[in-house]
C-alpha cells in the first residue's frame, strides 16, 4: 500500500473489525428474517418499522459497504498503477457512497411504512 506510514496496518485492522462486526449482524439478520411468518412486503416493512430493527439493518448495510470498499481498494492497489489507481479508487468510493445513500433511503422508507 502506498501512502503515509501506518496506513496499511489501519487498513488491515479496519477489514478485520468490519469482518468481526458482520458475524453477529449477519446472523441477526438471517435469523430475524427466518422468524417472520412470510417474507411479504407488508410483513418485512412492519419488521423494519421497529426502530431497533431499522438501526441494526442500517449498521449491517454500512458494515457490508465499508468492508466491501476496503477489499476493493486492496485489489485495486494490487493490480492498478499510476493515475488509473486514483481514478479507480475514486470511482469505487463514489459507488459505495451512492450505495450507502440508497441503503439509508430504503431503510427509512421501510421504517416509515412507505409504498413499495
């Protein structure tokens, strides 16, 4: 990794922290969905209408996106060089920020009982 000293170890630590966070959040999400009587929109939207469920879903989504970005940056740093690396990293970050905005809006709409 290029950049300032300590960046590689911080990057490594962030990947491990998000991986650890994804274990309980992922298990919670799967178990919670499987406990629903059906996966119809109204049932799932009602489930997301509970503040704790919406918060945990948002944390799961953000941890997934952060972990994904960290992994993509490692791959880009391994295989892309020069100015193309900066451009590709910028695009990856922009896509992940856009996905985070869409995720937040979707969870907000579900939590408010919005139409499909």
